[in-house]
């Protein structure tokens, strides 16, 4: 999956018969300039929620396209049909809504409740300053996060997802180095990329450690969890602004901000196979040409690259994105 600065999302899926299915949709963000949702910090929260919802929609949709080839389309369950008729909404939307809610509950359970709960178990002496307790909680949260990201890569499908993530980065690097856009050429490039959603996730973790360390500490478990819940959107919003400020810069501070995220990509990407790079290239061409190339012929990659650079893509802000990575503020380079 690749995004272009116009809000276009290109999806490419390898079907069971070996062919590549592609699809292009335009998703306009609600965080428009001049509106409340477009205000600094608020827009980061909007981007965070939108990337979560869009990411899950796209992953499910990719699975649908894959299943479409084998005729194994999933039927809505009885409960989903009942709920759909009650609420007057599509059964697919309802299933997606439930999936998003479950994902949020899982994330809050792992990264908010669990660290706070574990902190309760530590026999703190009275002399331990509160700021130390908050920092320990933050570090515990970070360790759970890293363990989770590394742990799920043991699942075969997640490992493939991470490989595709690596393929996306390689294709974009290959393009940025103006090299020939073929799988054989792209595989030589790094699977780590400075503009990756992984960086955003890590920054949210890092800033939340500092932020919550500054808040007054409460020994009441529920009060502590509640403050975390209330301030998470603010932390996500601030992180977005920090990342946006650093996106176009190559200063020392910008590189320091990006460094942990790049390191984290050792977990969220894997070395891809050539056939995965072919899929990433299909999505890339589609995004690059604003969806005008429904079935990009792989042999003619060279002319289409020329086509791309002839238009306004001299400073590409193409963004590779997978569900695991969340979303970086794309289009940042072109906006300002
Ligand atoms: Zn990425």
C-alpha cells in the first residue's frame, strides 16, 4: 500500500493465482486547514485515528481481494446482519467498527492498564520520588511495546506483512536514488526509511514517558489509568507536530528524533522476496500516476518513472504504509 500527497491510496495484492490485483482510492483527511480538526496538535489526533481506521480497512480489503480470487468471500454472521438491520448500516461497516473497538481495547490493555498494574506490584519504599515511578512505568510500557512488536513477528502472516513493509521502503529508496525500478534493482536498497509510520509510533512512546513523568503521580491505580487515557490524544498530537517539524529537516535534532524509529524498523520490517518487491512496485506506480495505471506492466517501468518525475514529483513524499506502521504525516514536504 502506498500513499501519494493527494490523498490517493494505491493497494496491490498478490492473488492466489500469482497475478497482482491493484486498486486506487482517494481518502481525503478530515484534518483540513482552516477547520478545527486542522489545528496543530488536533490534526495529529485526527491523523492517528484515521490511520488506524484506514489501515485496518485496507488490510481487511486486501484480504477480501485475495479471497475474491478463490471465491471464499466471507459471509456476514447472523449477529452482524441483525445489527446491520437495527442500525441501518452495512454489515461490513459494523464488522469493521467492532474490529477497531477491539483493537483499541487491546492497545489500552497492553500499553496503559498492564504497565500501571505491574507498577502496583513493585514494593516501592517511601523514599522513591514519584518521577522515578512514572519513568519506570514508561520504560515498562516501552518494553511491553517492543516485546509485542517483536513477538507478533513469530506469526507467519505478520512476518509476511513485515516483509512487505520492507519491500515498500526499498521501492521508495530505489526511486529516490533514481535507480531502475525493478525488483532486482530495488532489493539492493535499505529496508529502513526515514519517513515511516514506525517512527511516529516510537515517538508517541518516548514523548509519553517524558510527558507522564511531568504529571503529578497518583498511587491510586484507577486515577493513574484515567489520566493516561485522558492525555493520550494530547501526546499523540504533540508527537505528530514534533515529527512534522523534523520531517523535512536533516539537522542533528531531526536525526536524533528519527534514530530510535529507524532502529525500531529492525523489528517492523524484514528482508522481502523479489515477488514482494514486484507487488510493492505495482502499488508505487499506481500511487505515482494517481491511479491512472490500473495494471502497470512490469517491463515498462522505466518510461513510467520518467512520467512520474516529469510531473510534480521532484520532492516525493510517497509514504509506505502498512497496518503495523501507522501513518506518518505525509505530504509534509509539499505542504509547506
Ligand atoms: Zn514504513
